[in-house]
C-alpha cells in the first residue's frame, strides 16, 4: 500500500526544498502540508496540484501498484 504523504515528503526532501516553499506554491499553510505528510490517502485535486508543483507524477505510483496487483 502506498503512503502518499510519505512519498510527497520524500520528493520534497529529494528536491532539497523547504515546506515553506511548497506551502507558498500550493497557497496553503505549512501545517496543512504537515497534515498531508501524515495521510495515507489524498484527494485527487490536491494530488494533481502537488504533482504539478513538484513536477512528479504521483499518480504513477498508483498505476504501478495496480500493475503489480494484476501480475500477482
């Protein structure tokens, strides 16, 4: 199972960006982002916005998981 909040946090760290930078880009507070980091699921509109800002297709993680399920 994908923990999307952890994946988003890992990507932010990999890009060596601060939570405050992402909060500004997303138009939300840092506390909102910390809340997202703790979630195992997220609404698609927010995930799309995060994918655009961080330039990573987080939806691909779910597609990978579906492919692995189909091959099992």
